[in-house]
């Protein structure tokens, strides 16, 4: 069973279309948990009711690039509700599927592994850090190293990251939740989630697999995916999803494909 954690903050029609897009290309054994990261506490609730999607009650307003706790909140919600699943997938509002086959791809890639990510980098020396969020982590390292239990940390790219339920249970069981809540509330490290979860996976001995090169071109930070690229991706069965899809016209084009 695959569970997809979806973070969005505005535009209910776009949310509805994205949910339907997910289900169109992933028709088997897929659950969706929606996390409302916006200011409107009712955003998405009616959509979730209509589309039979779980609404995460731990949702709260999140600032752009500081949404690190989103995945943690979804993880603990699933544990609290004892929801059965094998893999948890990280989704944001600007990810869309263009082809079927993700389930089969995931099953083959995850055999013998605990997570699937786009990149995996190890940060060991604050003087050599070049990524700005890593520099910020080093500045606050005295507090975060108590969570990681290490002298180093890892980083990745969050969209479409996949974690096996078994490693998630280990991660949650080992966390001091009160201390972690304090860190979430008082830390302003951007892209925290891209360091937090992958470092915990490594802390508990998890094995990480990297997405193939065919996927990485269509799974990026910027620039936004164009319609021309979408058409190319859709013509390639080995490309199942794209990110980031920022343009409403491009999103609508994907949604309206037969």
C-alpha cells in the first residue's frame, strides 16, 4: 500500500485536480493524506470529503521553504490512526503525474531499501558547506545534533522522496517529541525537511536508493516545467511525474489529457 502525503495551501480547484491526477495514474492501493499549510483553516476540507482523502488534523500554517514539519505531522497522524501502508511519498502542490507505472517502479526500486530520493549528500564540515540551508543548520548545530546523535548530517531534495513504513516507525520511536516540537517552533532553517528526515533514516541504519537519471531532469527545483517538456515526458513511459508545475495553463493541460 502506497500513501501519498500532499502539502498545499491555496486554490481548491487545483487541489481537486491534483488529487484526481494522482488517482488517475495510480489507481491501485493508493491512499492520500492532505496537509493544509495555508492560513485558511478550512482550506481543502470539502475537497477531501468529496474526494475521499484523509485530512491531516495536525495541519497548521507553514511559511514557504520552512515547511519541514509537514512530513513529521503526517507520519505521526498515520501512526496515531494506525493506518496501514508500506511506503510514504512526499508530494507538494506543484507535482503532477503524466504516466502510469509508479507503483511498479517503486516496488522494484525499493527492494532492499528504506528510502528513495533524488540526491544524497553528506555534510561533514561547516567550513565546506556551500548550500545556504546547510550553512544555517551548522549555525544551529548544537541544538540539532542532539536529535541526530551525530557529528554530521545528510541532505536531499524532498519532492517525491519515498520512505518505507518500517524506518518511519523507528524514526518516530526514537524522537523526543517535546524537544522536537520546541526545535520546530524556534528554528527558522529553510529546507529543514530536506535534512531532517534523510539524516534520521541514516541514523537508524536505513539504506537509501537514488532515482535514475531519466527521472531527475523532470524532478527539479527550477525552472518550472514547460508544456513542451510535459509533452516530451508524457511520450516517455519511463517518466511518471514532473516537478515543478507552476503555471496554471500547464497544470490544466496535464489534467485534461485522456
